[in-house]
C-alpha cells in the first residue's frame, strides 16, 4: 500500500522543542509561592514504627508542613495504573505515608519547605523510633516457616495464578523426552534519564488539585490519586508534560498523592522531585522471578505438554504483581502450541522495593527461560533451532491463546529468514564451541531468540482511547488526545495517522503535546505497546468521522454527490473532474460562517477491535573471552514484525533503544541488596551499569511489515518488543560459543569464568 | 549539601596555612569531581573548603632535562592532549583516557585524583609504574615522596593536615622501554576498574633479554601495589612465554583482594594473573 | 552564606546572589531560569547536565557556581537562534535521534565541542566523545549517525 505520510520517517512533532532545550518537563516548571517537598525514608528494610516526633522539624524556619501517616487519609490503594478490568487484580495495601516500614526507602514522613535544602534539613530533625524486624530479602526467606509477615498474607504469598489446559501429566507421559529446568532473573531498573518521581501539585480555591506529573497514565493516575486522597475523581486534574523516558516506571502512581497531600495541607503549590538515588530506592522496577519450566516433546519436535511454575518477587507492596502474574502466564502459554499446559504463578512479598512495570512486563523474563530451554531441546533432539521455532509458533489464522482471538497477520517466517541471512547464521554457528570461529582464548558463536508480544492489553484490560478532532477555519486540525508520549514518538505517529485519514498535510495536524485529564477523553495511557494500535484506532476513526462531515459540507459547496468526493493534500477533489476543487480551509470557513454556523468536529471514545500480536527473531553474535569471562556482543540483528510501520525511524529507534536495555539485562545490569540488612548496594549510575555509547555493538534492524486487519493502516506495535528476546539470544549465542548454559542473569564475567572453569574440571 | 566556609587563596603559602587550621578541617578543592560528590552524599566532617584553582602556578606541564613535571592542578584532559606526554609517557595517556568520562576529564585534576587515593585509580597506577615522585608543600616546608610511599589505605595518603600536593615528577624511562596499561571492567566508559594492571619492560632487543620490569596492579589491595617478586623474576631474564607466565603467577599470588559490590576476590585474583601475563606479552610485542 | 557573583552565560553577563554551595547547574536552572540543562543524577555520572565551559564539555553539577566566574559558559539555550537550529540539532531531528529528549541538550553540547575541535571524527571518536552522555531511549544508534552526518559535510 502506498500512503501519503504513513510510512514516512517524518520529523517528530516535539523534536524542535526538545533539541533546543525549550521543552518544559515537570521538574523545569515553577509556580508562584511554590514550596519544595522531600520524603523521609525508612533506613530499615522491615520495622514497626513505634513513634514519630516531628516537632523539631516543624520548628525549623522555612518549613510549612511535616506530615506522617497520622495526616494521611486512612484509605488503602494500589499504585498500578489499571482500569477496572477482568485482568486487573488490585490488592490495595498502600497508604500515602506508611505506618510500617517495609523496605529501605519506604516513605515515613513528608516535608514541604521554602527550598530543597531546608526540606532536607527538616528531614534530619524528624525523630523516628523503630522496632526493627528481620529483613526478608528473597523469596525463600519470605516464604519460610515462621517468617515475619510483611502484610497479612500467609507465608507472605498473596497471589496464586493458575492456568490449566488439558492435562500435563498425560502430556508428559506421551512425550519422548521431558525437560525440566529452573531459571532466575534479577531486579533491573528502568533508569530513565529523567529520574522517576516528579510531580508539581497545585491546589485551588474550589477544593480541586491540579498535578503536573511525569506519568504514562494520566487518567488512571487521576483515579488512583483521587481515591488515595479521598476525593471525587473530578476533583483531581492531571497534566502530563514532556516526560524524560518511562519504560514502565511511571505506569501508575509514583509520588502524586504525596505531592497533592502536601499541597492541599499548605494551600500552595508543592514540587516533589525525586533524586536519582530515590528513583532507585523508591520507585517500581522489574520483577525478579524464579521459573521452573517443564516441557514434554516428541522426537519430531512437537510439544505434548508445557508447564511453568514461577515465584514472583513483588517486593514490599502488591502494586502490579497479582495482575502481572496473568501476563506472565499468558506470555508462556501463548508463544508455542501445546495441547496440555499448566501454569502456577505465585506472588510473594519481600522487603525489597515494590516491583511494577518494565518494558515487556514479564515477557523478557519468560522468554529468557523458554528460549534458553528451546535451544537445549533442539540440540538434544538434533533439530535445527530455527525450524524448531517455525514448527511450533502460532501462525496467522490460528487462535492466539493470549487473547482467544484469531491471529491477523504473522511475519515471523520472514523475520527468521532475513535475520538468519543477515547474521550469517549457517556460516557462523559454532555448535557448542566446536566451530572454527575461535582465536586462541576468544570463542565466537551466534544465537537467536524468538518472541511474540501484544498490541494493547485486550481482553485482559480495557483498551479505551479517545480522540477529538476539530477543523479550524484555516483548514488546520487540532487533535485532542491524552498524549502519553514519554519519548516513544506516539504523538508523531498519531498525527501521521490523522493526517493520512483526513487527507490534509501532516504539518497541519496539531496534536495536544501534553495530556490533560480536564480536556482529553478517557484514555488508558501508554503501556502494553498500545498507543499506535489503540490510540491510533480512535484517532483514525475520529478522522473518518470528520472527513465524512467535511465531504458532506463540500458536496453542498460543489453541488456534487458526496460519493464522488475525496480529500487529499488539504483539498477536496471530484473524482471525474479535477478542475472542480475546494480547499479544506474553504470548507471549514463555510461551515463556520456560511449558513450553518458550526465547526466540524469528530469525537470517538472506544476500544480497538482486537489485539494483533507482533513477532520477532533476534540474532546475536558474541565473542567470549575464555580467560576473563567477558562476553562481547559483536553484532545484533533484530528482525521485527511490527505490522505497518507508521514512522520507520521511530520504530527503529524503539528497537535500538530496547536492545541497549536487553544487553544490559543479559550482561551488566542487576540491582542488588545486602541480604542481611536489605540495604541496596548500587542505587547509583556508577555501580548500576547501563551501556554507554562505546559499549554498544553494531545493530541491524529489519522491519517486517505484516499488516494487521484491525490496526490503523495495518499497524500493530513495537514499543516493548525490542528487548524481549535479547537476553535469550545472547545466552544462546554464548552456549554456541563455549557450550555452557546460563540459567541466571546477568551473565557477569565472574559467573562466566567460574562456569568455564567448572566445565574444564 | 551542608554549609561550609570557603576560601580561594591566591598563593600557595596562604593555601597551606588555611588548610593547616585544625578547627575547620578544611579540604582542598581542585576539579571537584570527587569532593562535590562526597559533599552532596554526606555526611561530612569538614567545615571548610579551600579552593586551589587560584594557584595558577600549580598548573602546567614542563620538561627539565630527563624529567617531566606536571602541576597538580593540571586537568586530566590536558595530560591527554599534551604531545610530549603522548610521546614520552604514552601509558599515562592510556590511563588518563580511561578515567571517568570526557566531561569528568575536563574538570578532574591529576593532583585531585591522586589525593582521592582510590585503590582503583588508573593514573595513580601508571605513576607507580613510572616510579613518579610527588612534591608536597606544607606548614613545615616541602618534601618529596615517591608514589610508592604515598598511599596508606583506601582514601588515605601520607598528607598531613595543611599539606598540598603541588607537582608530579616523572623521569623518562630507560631507552627501549615499553609499557602497557589495562583497565578491566564491565563497560568501557565511566567505569571503576575491577582490576587494573600497568607493566613497563626495558629490554635489549638484540639479545631478547629483559633488563628491567615494573609491574603494578590496582583494585586488589588497600593501595596500589608494585609486585617486586614478579619484577625480580624478569630482571635479566630472556623474554619467553613461560617467564611471563611465571611473573604473572607471582603477581597473582601476591595479592589478596576483597569481595565488594563491583566484583569478587576470587575473580580479581585470577584477573591479576591473566592481565599481567597479557600485558607483559603486549609490552614485549615481538615473538617469544 | 550567599555571595554575589557575575556569570557569563551564552555571551550575556548575569548578576546573581546565591549560596556558596550552589552548583552551576542549580544556578543555571533556578536563578537564571535556563532549564534546558537537565539534572539526571547530580553526581557527574549521566552527562545530562553537560554545558561548555571555555568551550570544553563539563558536568555542571560538579562545578560550584563560584568556580564558573570568569569563564565562558555555553548552554543549550545559546545554541541556534530563536527559530533557527544549529546543524547538529537539525541532524538529530532529521535522523530521528531524539526520543524522550532528556539527554539531548547534553548531547548537543558535547557533540558541538567535539566537532568544533575535531570536524571530521571517525565513528569511534564520536562514540568516545559522547561516552559521558548516557541515553536510555536510543541505543545511541541514530545519535551517532546524526553526528557523523554533520561531520561529513
């Protein structure tokens, strides 16, 4: 299909303001009489709070408020940004300020003062008496007999998500081989460049509070914040300015309730900005999971049974975890066909910072485990790893078990073919270190990983999006949308969709760059890789509605039946007579100021029709230094079926950035705690290591555009996919290079060297 | 950040007397890349800062005969850009280039880096390899301390309250010397070495004989170390792979590193062996 | 204690009266309302606060404002004009190298200093030049392409 602006890598609508430094992020803003907030954080991983004396802090000049649990509404809430939906299991166990310390960093008190320095000094004057309890820093300790209870859940286990399809015991009995392996993946942090946790709350004289916040989910944050404050939803207004990256860390409430509580107590605006250290300490990151995967398979590679048992370390508060367990099951069972499937996912409290959403939402964890085992199975059975995936993945026309709906399109075969060719798969495979790609102590290998992911979260969660388009008198169009772009480019892609459907130039579409819950219709926000598919559907349908009204008006102006008219390049054309034309501006002017006296407006609020999955095959070439254990990534080839790429440069950028996170997940990133005290060991950018420009390998991105039926112009999604299969591909490449299977991430030099030495012995 | 008293003296003697005042326990401020981080993190027990950047005499790189002198306030980036340093002390440039990030290198000074006394410091390790001398000015006058004797422990030097490191002196290495520096880490920028190694081999090319070896390792003890046993094993010996392996083994056995957030004792110990051997091979350059 | 100081930023002289312990980054953002320079970590580890001091890229979070007196400070606000953009900025836009934009001002400053002193760097030199600017969105791929594009002209 050839389009006018869809499929073009047009410059982003917010690029100029960002590149010039004039974009105002939440933390850049200031309001008159604004105060600055700071949070006092628990120094203990697990402790009862016996008493808090705030008198000295109150007495410090420049301090306007010192709040504790006593001052918070006694309303429990859950920070996860979900709409009430079948898949949303919201265990409400958080107060705005806690009455029991459950992790180092838990918010005990909050201060508002004239500047950050005074607020910080006020924190030091708050006296808290704790009764320290044992710190339960891992699942084994948390579930042990007699372990302290972090909340009220028996054995600190508060969720069990079971799935049963068929009967796995029968399936295992029928198998020629049964494989059982256990994998562990650690906690990693999103590390958006704008530290997570920045809100500016301003109360007004009508009892409302407006909160500017760096968030992914304006309308859902409005709901939760209002609930936490004991206010009606309409009393809260959330405005989302440009956001400096999110990757799931802002998929729900972060610090909006604390900011709002302070602001409403003092009757003045309050800015609450977390430091980088606080972003590590007190905001939600990726779930560590222990996964046992048992697979029954026939000699020819057909699955007879697949089973996942996982223990999910959700940290100190429930937030996403009980709901998260559902997608964890979904990723596992939907990626390969099997007549018998069993899943048991357990959610466990520990005294670590609560976990929430991070790009991929359980899929990177599951795919690391599944795809590692797949290569082991292929090797044992003597099957080609690529053929093995091709044989067992669900294809177009088949039901995708994630959603229960038929798969609309599948470009996976092309992903495999083009990716394998680009990495030189056949030439470079070493087959467990027996290949010739070695120079002395350095061994090379190639590996791959496969994944599927969603376009939105239907049917587990509502996927409501809303768009309103109004045509101005000059033919430009305002597109009012709850724009939850945190850098992924949704504002631009949606503008392209609107321009394409309306038939007007791209530069004439003016999308709301911020999201404002008082202005834009209810929208779920930015998660589950949904904005292009779900948001795009609403935008396209709003545009269709507007185009219809435009053409009806033009039909009147041109005295021509509406069936013979179309809009292109900002003009209305008559199909058989190019000389008869009228501009969109003229039509709009006529609508406003002719006999009708109205503006052409179209508004849609709806869910998209489906959830067309995306596929990817990532191929990695590594070189393992067998004397130092260092794994060097030489090349990554990422072949992704994204449906129609609305803006190819944006799509590539999403994949490239995600790969940086995926390599970090595989090799260098791990957020660690002292297991006795619960003290975080690396809440900083020196010891929590994200890749720099000199660490990145060569990346080749291949876009396979298997257009969906229901996506706007055939689009599907890409936002999360880029890092889902990366760690598995690297682990499989390392196996190819040195014949060692790593079942734990990250594959640090220490672990790799130790494994190499064990192998030699 | 806590409040502090602030002075910016215009001459060295004033700086010394300000720093010697025991009440404020003032710290010297050079590039600020370590001091400001410490002060923001807190808690600190000093109440004053003496900004040394007014002491322009402490900047600059000069040659006197066979000795280079580097003012303590010389930025790390200036070291890298200096052509004579590149020619005569290329290993120092390698170490300097590995420090922090480009932005940090434009601020950090050689004196500040040395006095920060991190056992993982890269520039300090190479200065140890080159057997540099440090000129110190204090209330009782000036003294010269070899780098070898400068460090007492992590974050601790022999500097007394009131003493300032003013100059780094390095003699040209003997003819036919070649050095190599390795910084071993998990990423290639903004990294603190898990282990670093600096070796300098002086040889007689015709006879394939090593006349002198200097082997320095860092991040594996409370200070950087010269491994004398390993150096001695190579003095007046033929350059062979087994000689290098033996020296590397001696280096490995000489160190007792610790486990910390960055790595493990066992891994570090092994890396000393591997990297020393590789560095010796690379420094030798030719066939063995 | 507050002290008065004169700072030269983007060619203009500013008079401020600020605490001795305030960093250049905080003075730029809070006292001069130049919020284009970002605070990503406040400890010299991310590069989002990069400004040019006498043409060299530095972490403004590690500089006491008083130490910027007498220096020429350039921030992102001084790059390009009211509507015109510098070629580096144009290239970053054209190559799709800007996602969340939070690292972007720092990268522009570093890239400008790099190309001013080395107009035709190799790709390795570009990567080494921006190795002190962390980005979590782009994987640096299009950023490097954009800088190489400008350097090839």
